[in-house]
């Protein structure tokens, strides 16, 4: 991977920019006959579009471009660093051996990005400037064996964020990996996440060195230089080199994988696990060449007030709760409260959306929550990182780890599938356990890796695996196993049967008797997800569209104008027969704008309506939830009701 991948992605995106910028508001589009459903060899996405997406995915592994905001308008002081001037020539070779570096102090150690507590590995930086440019040095201590080959599929990076104007509207994101691969983007927009556009980043000179500390550890050293001649696009009306006492907003982070996976940063992000929050960046203060400053006291010190707090919703999308970046909203039956759950926290909201308490990894939650299920009055959460495994949370905020003494024998990789009838399935690899409100049943071994689950009549459970669809009774006893090419990747309940998406193509139906086969007939389409509604209809999503299956007849809804290759990430039934779908365009940020990265679709079986940011959509969609007849949108800017 290299910076050239990012450059190619952005150049190619220019070719498609006109298509992506069609100004369609509240667009309505209809279904068409399904004589030619898309097939794996004739997908709705062109070869060129796939190339752009692949390049975007490769570049994504070195940085996330969607800007985000702090969870609260904290007034805590931000860190500052005094950048000293030197006349010595600096070589960006990773060795940090120039005499001038000895006079530059090390920063404070990096901390966990969301809450600012101590990170498990030492990470720090130095900075200085010359008449030629701005220079940074980093030292990251690592428990890896010296010279160990790093898996390219995992993110390891040193990141720099620079905002010379200090307004949080125009900043550089730069990243370098241990193998020297670089990534650089300039972001422009508002502090809220609604209107950000990407440009090519600035050039740099960089070097990386790996030094053995002992047989079980090493030090990664980075040196990065930004020549002033290449930084003019960032400066606005400011001049280079910076004047004595001039302050820039800045932040620095380390992306780590493996045993200590996570993101560490110099300035914490105000409660949100995301680096793109320029309002919480720290400060670089330039000491000056003559009569240099002795301290960084000139730094303003406090965060910017984020534009997100001005997003009050609208008539169609009224604000319910300012809980930021929730991934799920879930409510126990007949209760007047909700659990809002994100990647890193569980919050209880009252009936009006006010937060009553919050739990994080400091309270024992898994650091990175990946799945959840509500069983009786307990919320089960499963995740990785610190406190990896499964835990339960009660409505009073009591947290308890689920351990082997509770008959739970799955490992820390467990994933939860909510069955919706006071039961759940916890799975890891090819093993799973059924969780009820009374007990956790003994572990069962499926035929292959468990990928999804759904409850059907008579307390039976259909399990989708990597090579089959399997039917079990309430105790976990196998009733039927049917081999399916590509396995089953998504399941939904329809009129007492389980409808499954094949990982290769088509749909399958498993009846409570164990009878299983293609449904409604052999289809060559590669579907992604399947949903059902109260009218007994099935909605199958594929890349770029939807298929409605009703009484054996099929209708297809293709991608609306201005949107290419969207995917459906969630659904809820708004009213009888009207479905609401959360849609995303993968890597839309690499097309030059976040405006098209998510949108909402409503479909009644005859026509679909699209709602985008221009129609008042308040943020990036994470999920949809139906609570007491209302559909709620979980977005990065809060939780909003949806009113048609």
C-alpha cells in the first residue's frame, strides 16, 4: 500500500463526481419487473466502480475519514507543546540522531483516545521547525519480537493531524505505517460531520527505524518532515514559517493491533472513540527564531464548541437524545426506558431520551462492543479488547461478567444473535449456546462456523453456518442439517419458516419440520441480507437494490439516481407494510464528499422514497430501531425519531 493508492482513488473519483452530486431531494422511484435480477457475473456495479471501491478500502486501513464530534462540550484544558526552532538540517530517516533533537523535549505519553486514561504501550513525539519545514519524531515501544513481520491486514500506523488555522474546518490527516507506506488527506467542512469534503494531502519526507530493546520487544521510530513549500494549501491567510507565539491545533495518534489493539492519542477525544474530532485537538506553539518563548502558555487551551450541538432535528427527524454515535437502541418490553449502546459504552435513557447512567470499559464492559442481545431483563453484550468476552447489564446499571461457572464455555470471540423471544444465541467458531432468561444451555457444536440465527415456531432455532442451514430444538438438539453452497449469511423469520441468504446466490427456506430448499425458486442473485414485514412479505437486499417477494411474485427496486452501489445495513417496519432501510455507500468518502455516504429509504412495495442529508437527515446512519411503534435513527450526532 502507498500514498499512490489514495491519489489514484481520488483521481478516479473525479470521473464519477458528477453522477454522485445529482441534487435529488426526497426522490421517489418505483419498482420494475424482475426478468433480469443481477447475477454475480452481471452485478449492478461496474468494473470501474469496483476498482474505486477496492482502492478506497486499501487506503482506509491507514485512516478513517469521517469527522466526528465530542460526546460533551468539555471545558477541560487541552495539551500543548512548545515547538522550538533549530538551524540544523534534519534528515527524515527514522534515526532521530541529529543534535537538535536532544534539545526538543518529549511530549507526554499518548493515552486512550476516548477517555484519556493511560494506554498500555509507551508512545510519544517531539517536534521542531527550521526555515525549511516542520519536523516530527516519534517513539513507539512495542512488545513484538524485533523485526517481526507485521500482518498487512491489520492496522499499524503513526498519525498526524494539523489544523494551522485552528478553526476545526480545514485540517491535514497524515499516516505512516511501519513499512513506510504513507497516506495523506486534507479535510474541509464543518465541525459537525454533515458536510465534509476530501482533497489530496500534502507531500512529506519520512523515515522509519525499528530498534531491538530486548528479545521480546522493539522500538519503532518515525521521522516526518513537511517542507513549508508544500504546506501553503493548509495555511489560509497565515504565513510560513509561523511567527513567534503562533498556535496551531494538532493531534497525534498511534493505531495498534494484536494484544494491545486500539488507538492511543496525545489529546483525548472527549468521550468518543474517533480521531476525527478537530475541536478537541491539542496545541502546537511555535517558540520563534529570535528571543524564543520558554513555555507554551500562549496556547488557547480549551476545545471548540462543536456544530453538532446546533443540530436540533426537524419536523421529519425530531431529536430524541443527544447520545452520540450509538450503534443500537433497544428497549425491554413494557418498560419506559431504553439502552443506547455504542462501540464503547452502554447508556440508559429515560422515556424522554435523557441519559441516566453510562457504563464503559472502566466499569468492566468489553472495550469494543461487537454484538448484543436482550434476554428477559438483562442486556448481554459481547466484545473484544480490554475485558474481552461477554457481560450482562441490568436496568439499574449492575454489570456482571459471564464466566464458566455460569455454564458459559465460549471464548472471548463470542458473537451474540438476538432471537427476539427472550432468548439469544452466543456463538464462537462452530460452537454455540442458547441463552434463556432462566439459564445458559450447554455448548453445541455446529457443522461449521456459526454466522446467524433466528427463532421459528415450537421454540426451534435455525442456525446459518459457513456451509449449511441447521435446525435445532429448544434444548440445542440437532433436527436437520442441509448443506448450502456458500453457507447462510443472513436469516429472517417468515410465516413460521426461516428464510436464509446463501453466501453464493439465492435464498433458502427451512420449515419447522426440517424440510429445506430454494425459495421461492432458484435465483442467481448474490443477496446480502433478508428482512420480513407484518404482511408476510420478504425483502432481500443486494448491492444496489432490493427485491420484494410476495406470494411467489418478485419486484425489484434498483438504486436511485445519484447513488451507486449502495448497501442496506438495517431495516425496521414503520407502519404495516412500509419498511424503512438504512443505506450506505461503501467508501463514499473517497468520492470526495460525505454527503452520499448514507441515506434512508422507505418502501411500501410499490414505490420507494429516498431521504438524504439535503432532506434533513441529521447524521451518518448506524442503525434503525423500532420502539413502541416509532422508528428511531441511531446516528453519529444523536438518536432521532423518523416521521414520514
